[in-house]
C-alpha cells in the first residue's frame, strides 16, 4: 500500500511538472504568435533509393517564411510521420548464387537538413536508419537434397523430377514519428536572397542506401508533417 502511494505521488508530481512545462512553452509561443510561421501537410512524399543514386533523391518536405529583425532568434520545430521500406532477397545456386551460405543485407537511412535562404544550416540529421540482413544455408542444402534424389537409380527421367530455382524474400516496412528542433541565433542577420523582406526556411529530406544492395522499392515515405518557426529572444552566441 505504501509503495502504491509513493508511486501515485511520483506520478502526480511528474504530471504537474509536465503541465507547468507545457504551459510555459505555450505562453512563450503565444507571446510571439504575431510573427510565427508554420507549415502543415498530410500529402505523401516518396523518396526511393534509385532517385538518391541519381542525385534526385532529395526534396523539400516543408517550407515557411518569416520576417525577422536584427537581432532576432528563432526556434524551429519540425515533426514528421515516416515509413522506411526495405527488402532482402536470397537465391539458391541454380539462380546464380554461390554454394554454401547465402547472405543479403540492405541499409536505408532517412535524413533531413535545414536550409535557410537556400544555405544548409547546421549538420544533417538522421531521423531513421535501419540495417536489415538475412543469412541462410537452407537454399543450397535443399538443392543438394533434390539433386541427390534425382540421381538415385530407381528414379527414372520419365518422372520428370526437377528442382525449381530456390529463393527467399523478406521485407520490412516500419511506420513511426520523429522530430527535430533547431535554435537559430540572429535570424535577422541572414541575407535575404530574394529581397522580399522574408527569410525562407526549408526542411529538405533524402534517403541513403548502400549502392547496389537494395531492391527497387527501398526508400522512405513521409506522411503528415509540420514545421513551426517561433521568434524568440535567447541568450546564445551567433
């Protein structure tokens, strides 16, 4: 009973702390709402491995503009729903593989960058990264058994005993939500490339894979996403 009371007390304290923190963030955003910029979309965006290797596998996932005075700091919040798609395929010796153990592995990573007026700000961020592999000697063993049976003396050619090419396909599709926050000091000091009085902020997404180790449908699907740019005054150095 005492343990339960302590647990309930801890939960209550944690809940109160989160509530206070949430109100503080909401108050800060409300205070700057006059110059806040946001973007939200539910349209699906697909980036496939073949596009990346052709240098076309990057695209703008979210964009927003904001007037910024100097000095003016900004808090940039980005969240998205994404699905990584990967597939491995194992083929037996008769399908062109090698004897013994068959192995295949695919790696896919979804990354984003923040661009301000067309210039990358900060480093590239990895939202998802997965390596999926499979290894087996089952295919070669089954083919050896099949060939052995076909060569037995009591097996005639009229029975047309044959082994079809062996394969083993496996695929994984995941769905999850991820986000990243940037702090941009002195946003107003960044050169306005278009001269329109607005600073353009973009989140650019891409997918990276090991060249030659992927199936055609390997890539990332980005669903619902949101970008918010909140003007703030921070005690940070540019």
